[in-house]
């Protein structure tokens, strides 16, 4: 079953001769590109023979497939290829009439290696697209599924395109290969056992304020190491930090960021869950649903290239709202994530909100788990994408 991706039209409309699609393994990069244009010839540098040719003789590698649409998967494994791509792009930039005979689409799942090569060779010379796992809206546009199952499985296309895959085994394999091995090797992490413990501890703190010292103490490493590991997971598209909103008008707002996993399935499995049902009655249901709401906002922002900024709001006096979206310099929106449609205090009741926003206090949207209809400021997560796009 093919699940339509929101990013598709942006990739299709782009006419640059080199396009780079970045994102974690198994998020659907290769499937998307081949679905959009089956004429592209796929070459995966996971293949040792192709990787060796691309690395040792990149010009020959490219000449072999001249006059073709070429899709190179895991391109980061052949760093020597990128200077040749740079020369191709520079010739085209000097004279757009001399469009390269080979149209290239490159993908990479190892963001650390990909960034290293791109910054040195292709910065300003290619179009870049970031991909993530499926959003709630993308999944529900293709099939019926409960929000609780989506929360537990995450947005991995392979789990939603087929009912035959075991989510637990899929996520265990993903953690064992991508998190425990690929990331550790790419980043040169020496303390692999402590790193995995740290990742599991991080998953247990989704939606919470990030405390480097406390995490370091629990993981058995220092705070500086924790900061380095946080940065690595951000670059590899595993987690995202939501920084607090800041204003010169107030010194009462907290300065600590909040931590979220970009895919809730990974967070659930790292927490130890083996099925969706037991999560409902656990203390983690609330933070995990909040994480799912964040993921939906994050993916919408990336997929539609909206350029929104997302903050959290928390003051030292106990005022707290999950998310503050800044759409442009003058347009803000508060979003509170609640599993059920319950009463939530209005931002107008908070002195710091009044002080900073004065007469233009952002509206508050309550995003809840069940239902299909938007009622005033109460929005089920199934309709969050539709609501936010209408509001943009």
C-alpha cells in the first residue's frame, strides 16, 4: 500500500539538477523518490562494490550512468563523490543552459557524515529536503487506525503499509542497528553502553525539561558528554529540543528546553512498551501524547516548508502551556496537548502572558486524542494538520 507523502509536491516541483533528501533510515526516502519518478535508476552505496567505485573513481562512476536520471542512496558513504558533484553544479550555475546530462537525487540517513560532505562541497549548489516518518494526518489519509496505535508504532511506513510486520521486532531491530551501531560509529562514541542507557533515560523524560547534570548522573557520564550526545541525536533526526519562549519583558520564564522524540514509536519502545494498550493507564500516556502532538507540528512545519518557530512556555510561577507557535513576527498560537478534551486554563489568566503579549494574547488551542470534528478551540489530533494549515 502506498501512503501519499506531504512533501511530494515540493520535490516534484523542484527543477535543480541535484536534489538531496535527508532523513533517518526507514523513513521512506527511497520509496518516495522511486514512486515520484520510476525512470530514476537506483544505486545504493550500501553495496560494497558500488561504494568502492564511487569512492575510488567518482568520475568513472558518474560516466557509467551518463544521460540518465540517477538516484544514489546512502551517498554519504562515498565522500570522494561530492567534489565531482560540486564541479557539475558549478558548471550549471555559471550557465543554466548547460544543464547536466545526469539528473541526480541523493539520499542519506547518516546526517553526521552527510553534513560533513555537503558543507564542504554542495552548500548552495543543491536543493535540500528533510524527511521524517509519517505524520498522523498522512497515516489516516490512507487507512483507518486508532491514535493510540499510531502513538505506539510511530510513523514508520513499513509498519503502516503492511499489517504483517511486528512493531516490537521492527523497533528492536531499528534500535539495535541504527541507534546502537550506526550512530555510535558515525559519531565516534566510545562509551556505547552508557550511550544506550542515556537514550533510554531520555525516552523516559519526553515532554520534560532537559537537565544535563541529572541525565549525566543517571547515565554515568558528565554533563558535557550529555550535551554532546544530545547534539548527535538532534543531527541524526532522532530527537528535537523545544526551547522556551524568551522576551525582554520578563525574567520569570524558565530557560531550559524540553525534549521530544521526532517519532513516538521509538520513544515507546525505548521506554519498554510492547503493545499499545497498557500505555493508556500509565503515567507516560500524557507525556507521550504531548510528544505525538509535537511530532505532528514538527512534521507539518518541515513537510510544508512553513518556517514556523515552536517554543514552550513555562514560568517560575507555575504558568505552563505546552507549545507556542510563532508563524510570523506578529502571529502566535498557543497549543495545549491533552489526552481527553478537558478544561484548560486560559492564557489570559497568566500574568506573564498578559505582560508580554498585552492586548494581543494568542488564542489557545486544545489538541486532544479522540474525535474527528473541530469544535471552536478544541481540535482532535486527527484534524490538527487541517486546522493549522487553515490558520497559517
